[in-house]
C-alpha cells in the first residue's frame, strides 16, 4: 500500500486539503473536503470584498460574472464548452428549471422517463412538475433493464443520474442519449456523482441538458451551488419558468417585462450566492488542475482494492457487494449491503473512518481520488474486519439514528 501511495501521481494533492491527522474520509461523494485555499478565499471574500468593498464589489470584484466564470470552469470537467454551463441555485432547483424548459420544447408529448430508485430529489422535483402541469405530463419510471422500451414517441424528456448514488453504477451515457434522440426526446443527465470523479463528455454524446452538485467531488463546500448545462444548439430555445431578474437580458434596465438573456445566463434566477460560489471556485479549479485520466485510474484502483480486501478479510461476515464488480461500470464509490449496516457504519465512524449509510441496508464508501490514499483502504478494511470479529458494532450507542445518516 505504501508503495502504491509513493507511486501515486496524484499524491501531492492530499496536502492541499484540510484533513485532520488520523481521519480516513470516505465521504467525499457526499460532502467533499475543504481545500486549504478555499479557507483563504472565504476570508478574503468575506473580509475584503464584502466587509470593505460592500456594494462596490459587484463591479470591482466582478461578482456579477461569478456564475458564468465558475460555470466555464465546471464545463471543462464535463465535456461542455464555455458558455454552456452556469453555476446557480441548488441541483434540485436547476433540475426543475431545465425539465420544465424541456417540456415546453416538446409540446404534445406527455411523458418524462426516469428510473425508480433515482436520487429522491430528482424524482420529487419531477413529481412537483407533474403536479404543476396538472397531469398534462406524467413521470414514468422503469428499471434499467427495460428503460429503453419506455422511451418512445410520447416521451418529451429522459432524466437520469449518470452514477447511481447508492450502487455507484454508471449508465451508458452515449447509448441512452442516442435512444432518447432516436424517438425525438430530450436527455437530461444529473452529474452529481460524476463531475470530478469520472470522465464525462456531454457534447461528445450529444446530451441536451445536465445538472449537478458543487459540494461532492467538486469540493465546493456545504450547500455550495449546483450548476446547469444547456447544449449550445438549445440556448435560444429554452424558456425556464423561474424567470428571475438575473436571467434577464438586462437585469439593471429594471423593465417590467421579462426578456431572457441570449446566453446561458437565462438559466439564472435571482441574485447569485456570492460567498458560496466564490468558495466553490477554488474546489473546481483544484479539480480541474488534475489530469482526469489519472483521477479515473486511481479511483478504479482504490475501488478494486477495497472490494478485493473486503471480500478477503470480511468473508462470511454478511457483506454483499452492491456495486458493479467491473470498474468500467462503476463510479468512484463502492457499496456493500449488510443486515446491520447502520450500526456497523457508526462503529467505523467512532474509529474516525467516515463513510455513510443509505437506507435500508447500504454501507457507502466514496473514494475521492485527490485525497484518499491506498493505505486508507487497507486501514478501513482492517477496522471493518475487527469491528465484525469483536462484535463492537453491536453496542447500543451505535443504534440511535441521527437526522442525517
Ligand atoms: C447530491 C445529489 C443531489 C443534491 O441536490 P440538492 O438540491 O443539492 O440537495 C441531486 N441529485 C443527485 C443525483 C445527487 O446525488
């Protein structure tokens, strides 16, 4: 393991994050670690730009351009071009904006297709849209194996998450996008578990729309804004319903009538969250500075190693792999099911090894390639085996559930 870490071309990145000694952090797929530079940037934007510059900073520090500036940097991580991505709002809100815009582009079609077990907010937002449109458009979910046959001439839009949040399974983006287009439907990808973790080529596969999250592998900070992508060919055709003043062609003309910007800015709604976006920029830049082929190679290696070690050292202890075994079909996480998943994860956390639990029975381990080491994988599996062998997990204090698991 030590040799693998020595040979790791990304090893130097770890020092660029604040990670306390002795902590093994395998939850970067839920909340990424704090880049050291983000701490400085936060202090600067709060104390100087806000504290001293006050309202002048909108121009002086170009706060107005933050959503598109950071958007262009995200674009580089997801196979999009500058001008196709904007950072704003939350992933949930962005999904609503783009799904509604897509429905408008396909009048007469009555279906949005997704999969059961997609990330809850994605389904909830689509259900909200369905209710808002009073049944004119309905959400239909179909399991992966039969999904293609549900994408038909009635389908306005297909909404899928590229890397599944529970299993880490990757969808074949090119094939499904092509299937949607074959019947004239539009395709929206949620990249929350993809950007910064696996290569994504939105324009290469001809995707229409995408959304994603800033606080996972992009290390943007808790509640960092999300982003949205609109393929250039659609930029002038989308009309998203949250038509706030920052999406206006001239926000400061203060006119009564809404006139959308003729750029990706029409994806914006209200005033950008300056603090969150400025801090997120640091995480995005850091991620963008790493070579994606090295990131992917390390992520695969960490995942393979973890599976191999759990199966060797925790054999017969009740764990079952809940992620694809083939690294080609897996994002940067590995999940195992266990009947006692919740207390087992709590026992690991008590040992300073942080993964998470997803109901009903999943232990989830995320491998952010910029700061997880091979030795962390080894130590985690040793701790897991020990917790099982000694029955340490079976203690009352590990059974109390917190609000956030
Ligand atoms: C994390 C995640 C989100 C988060 O949405 P928020 O609006 O930021 O809460 C959405 N979709 C997927 C697939 C996610 O993994």
